[in-house]
C-alpha cells in the first residue's frame, strides 16, 4: 500500500522550489551573465586584429577584458557601425559601449559609468597646404566639413546648423574622401585621427588646420538603460575605479602610445 504524503508537505516542497528558482538568477547573475558590447574600429582604442577572438585589440578591448576578469562575467564584443551600435543600446539589444562621449540625448537611453578613463580632443584636418586658411571657428562657415555620424565633438560645433556638415559613417571614410578632395575639411578626435592619417599614408596629403578647438572630450563606459546590465552598474564603477587607482589603466594606455 502506497501512502500519500501530507498535502501540506507537498506545498512546502513546491513553495521551496519556487523560492529557489526565483532566487537563483539573482545569485548566479554575476557569474553567468553574458554582456554584449557593441563597437566599431576606432584606433588606438579599438583596432582590427584577425588573431583576436573578438576581431579587435586596443585600449578599450584590454580594459573590457580586465573588467570581465575582475567581475567574473563574459563580455561578448560585437562589431557594428557606431550609429547602429547606439540604436542597439537604445532598444536594449546591446548592453554596453566603451569610449563614448556624454550627450544629454544619449543619457536618455544610456547610463554613464561616472568614471572617465581617458579624454580625447577634437581636431580639424584639411588638404596639405590649406591648413592656414582655417584660422578661427568662423572660418568653418562656407567649406564642407565632414563628420562621423552620431558622434559628439564639442559645442557649439555639435549643434551649429550654419556649418555645411557632411555626415559619413566612419572617420576612416572621412579621411579617404578628404584626401580625394570631395570635402574641404573633416573633424575627428586625437589621438585617433592622427593614428589613422599615419596608418593610411596620408601624412603628405593631409594636415591639421591652424584653428583647433581647445576642448577635451571625456570618454566613458555606458550601459543600456533597458539592459539587465544596469544591475551591475555599481560593480562596474567600483571595478573601473580600482583599475585606475592601481595603475592598470595607465599601463594599458602606455602600451598603445
């Protein structure tokens, strides 16, 4: 004869199982969560590398790997054009970006980790021999000025509708069409644009303009506000601060100078 367990005992087991299932994701989140970082080439922060599992190497990649190791989570790096990367962050299909400048518009869909790990400065380039023609900000009115779509440089340039701006997908493409004379000027950020000018063999073709803005652009890591990664925001901030304090970030940056 089979004796049935008391009904209350059955519900006790069921309740325990449900509680366990509810608690389990929170306990194992830090160990098993896979974050998706979206990015594109932007030397020396993200450079193409066929020998790397992610297809990239650079400052941001090394910092990301350090964070992954420190936090005990997997960070999958996916390649997307910057405009597409931001859209993925907006709708929560991606979790994280690195090397992003702050803008109020981006802050509506991204949480900025409040620790800037590097700063770049905006810089203008033109064809060789024409750099002296651009002596002030006002000289930007009239010529065509290329810029990378969805990038933030400095104010008032970002919001200045009187400048004849030409939006292109990447800074590399901007340099290529500038070298061909299809635009008059391009804006980029140093050290990125100087690196690309040298890498593409344009040192004898292009030069900086006399006018250069004094601004600096702080770079941040940001999380999608629609991502579960928001639960890790404080841990990521603490880990990044430790990496800066113990000299790890400086060491990484020096390797790419």
